[in-house]
């Protein structure tokens, strides 16, 4: 009996009833017969006024009971129900403002609910679930719905909690809701929408699109959900480069939007799609988006995102960045974590394009914190791409390449063509900067089944053209690939990169370089500087040439300073005339390594030929570059080639890639 009293945890009603029991009852609490438990509870329940029994049972479904929640659930009968429940010991005031129900009695009362007629029980349970949903107690509401097996209550819980759980990053909770809902017969359309949101955040955009389109078609009578479904389908199509399908879904979402928030989401998607198609309607759609936006932190971040997107693609980057610092100061106040992460990502991308590399890396730090905090893994690889580009601008090549390895794995796992193409474009440029010319050609030796973004594809082609130009056996195709890139897109960064690549391929023909001045000035005036940093760092002859061209020298003053800390004025002492390589400053082993560098050999190939480890070869390569006063393997190779041509009495034009000129 002492064990039973201990299990009663001080509850007077249970102890009182137990005092009438036979003293010969077993002392082992676990061995107490179920009949005794039922007997005690029935005695207590029978002593309650019949008019409050159902209400007390209903009250027991709440995870915690306060005077206000009891009143919200029961209305005017609440005081009498609480008083009666307290009188007989079902309810106890724990002096914290909450009423508690002993676990044994709570289980008993819930069983009493199941003894009611099904319609009556369902109605009482539904009232409890609605109260919990109103207080955003999602898990508690779901547990009540699960215990009483009412399918339409699962629908209510999932529909009510869906976007709140997504905004808070509670993806595991939502995933459990969907899994149980499938088993318990919840509405398929609502489950499809919830699952679409989940798999989209995991990066599985094609599956997300199918689920969202199916959900939207079945939810057309419920405008808010239908609009959100078609909007998610639009974003999913956008990320799989199916831009026409994205536009169709976003337009349906806009047509069905029941409020300004849903309309804003749809217009934003239409704006992004227009940018991808380089459509002039992008400016109009951006204006529409701003016109229906408010002044909240969420809205301000979205508006700034739009301005940055437009500025990077078709507008003027300096204009897009003009208000970004102010928005960055309030970005943490934005309610939606996707909006916050997106702002930091596009801000970082704009800073990278403007060659503000340190600030770009800091912005990616903020984006990655949001991604980690709210499980927004679908955006991680995109941020890594931007970060890798910024690190390349800072000459942190190995760290950038490590990030690209992560991007490549993510893109392969999800079949993301957009990521794959961007990763290979960035990797190609990094390999060129580190002198791995053969590998640079190899990573761009791919045919794409589908191209969604013309600007992205043009950058890929321009990078490939430059890679082809570095190898004698593939130079003949470089100009043709570059011309294809120039025809493909008129986007800002693609145009700037094509201009820089053409300058590199024409570096020994000064009149052709001069002809590029108008195009260069246009790109620079728009604030697109990263392609110029890349080109000037890749071939050290280019800044020397620019230093002697006043029109370009003034325009590129800031870019040159970022490349090597010098201004063009300080660089004019350097002659463009050929300077023979002084190989005597190198050790014998370093001279051997240099010969292989000039032939385009990789570190692995050099190691095999000289019977060295790759790490040893890396050390020799670093010493060679330092002693020659160059930054890349390409520059070292150019010096060797010029020396060979000079000694042979040949004309010096190692990067003259026009086959008609040879």
C-alpha cells in the first residue's frame, strides 16, 4: 500500500479512496490490478456533477491548463467546471497559475471521451485542437489529433502550422506531421504542398515541382494554398532552368493570390524569370513588386534583393548597391529566414561582382548562418559558389577550390544544371589562375542538355574559350567559342567577361585592344569589376599595356589597385618590350620544373616525370613563381615561350590565337 500511496504523488482524492481499500492489497506498485485503477477513477468521476463531466474530460486534453485557456475552451461554464474538478481532486492548483491533472486521471478522462458518441467526441476534440492551433501549440495540437484519429484534424494542423514551421526552420517537425498524416489519411493535396516545401529546401527541385503543381490543381478552391502551391512550383521550375514553365506557374499564382503577400511572391518569381530571359519586362515587374510592397524589414530586404538582381544582370551595379548597406543593418529584423538568407547571398554576389571581395565573404558568412540555423540547405551550394568567387578575387585559390568540390557534390546529387554550369565556370577560371591549363579545358569539355540562363551559359563559353587558347592543340577553336559567347547574352557580367577574354586573346595586337575601350568603359561604369580583376591577374602584360592607354588607365585605376596594390601611374616604368628570362636565378631542379610548366604539365605529371612527390613539386613551383616575379603558372610559361621564340628569332606572340594571323 505504501508503494501505491507513493505513486499517488500526494493527490488527496486518490489517497482518500485508497484508504477504503483492503489492507491486503499487494505492495508492488507495478502489480496493482487494472481493476483497482479503474475503480478509483470511476468513484471520483461518479462524484462529479453530470453537467460538467464532458467539459472536465475535454479540459484534460490540454497539455497545460490556466484560467484563461479554460475560459477560451469552455466559455461561461469554465468556473464551475474548474471548481468541481478541484473539489474532487481531478485538478490541483500548483500555485504557478496552472492547474494540473494527475497522469492516471488524465488517461482515464481521455478514455471517457472515447466512450461518447463519435460525433460528440469529434466535436469536443476539434474545439481543443482549434484552441491549440490558435495559440500556435503545433505539436500539442497534432498529438491530440493523432490520439483521437480524426483525419480532417490532421489537415487543419498541417495547414495552420505549415508556413510558421517553415519560417522557424522546424523542418523535422513538419516532416513528422507529413509522414503521420499520410498514414492516418489526411488530405493528399495539403500533404503534397507540405512535402513540396520540404523537398524544395533539400534541393530536389524537380520532385518539388511535381508535388506543388499537383497540390495547386487540387486546391484551386482554397486560394491562399493554391497560390502558394503554384508559386512553389514556379520556383522549382526556375531552379531546373524550365523558365517558360516557371513563368506559367508564377502567373497562375498571381491570378489566384488572395492577398498582397501572395501576389508579392508571385510577382517576385515573374521578375526573376524575366531576368533569366533578359526580358525588358523585368524593370516593369520590379516596379510592380515595389509598388505592392510595404515598409517592413521583410519587404525592404525583398525590394533590395530585386534591385541588386536587376543591377547585376541588366542595370547599374553601383545603383543597386547604393541602399544595400542600410538594408543590411535591418536584415536581421526580417521575419522570413529565406528572405534574410537570400538578401545576404545576393548582397554577397553583388559585392563580388564589384570586386569588394572582403565584404562579399563577410556577407556569405551571414547567409551561411541563416542557412545553418533554419535548415535551408537548398541554398548552401549557391552561397558556396559566391564565396568561392570572392575568394578567387582575393587569390585564396585552394580554399575556393575546396568549396567548389562541395558544390560539385551537391549539384551531382540533385541533378542541378545551374549549379553544375556555374561550378565548372568558376573552377575553369581558378585553374587558369593556378596554371592548370589542361584541367581548365577538361572541366569545360561538356555539352549541356538544357540551358536556362543565357548569361550563365555565355560566361561558361567565355571561360572555355580562354582555356582553349592556352593550349597549342586547341587554340584554333577559341575565337569561335568566344564569338558564340558574345552572341549568347547581353547580361552585364557575361559581356564584361567576354570583353576581357577578347582582350587577353588580342594582347599582342594593340589596335584590337584599343577597339575594346568603349565596351570596357561601359562595363566599368556599371560597376562590374570582377572580370577585369581576373583578366589583369591572369596575364601581367595586360596591366602594363593599360598603363600606356590613358582612356583605360583612368577607368581601371581602382581595379589595378585591387589587383596588386599599385596604380597604373606607378606601373608605367614597366616596359612592354620583351624581357628575356633569367633562368640562372633558378636552381637546376627549379629549371627542370619550369620546363614542364611551360609544356602545360600538371603537378602530378611533373612529380611522375621527376620522381618527386606532389607536395615537393608544389614547393618548387612556388619558388619558381617567386623568383620570376610572376603570380601564375601561365605567366611563367609565357616567359619560357617568349625566351624560346626570342632565341629562335621568331616573332613573339604566345597568345595570338587568331588562326588567320598565323
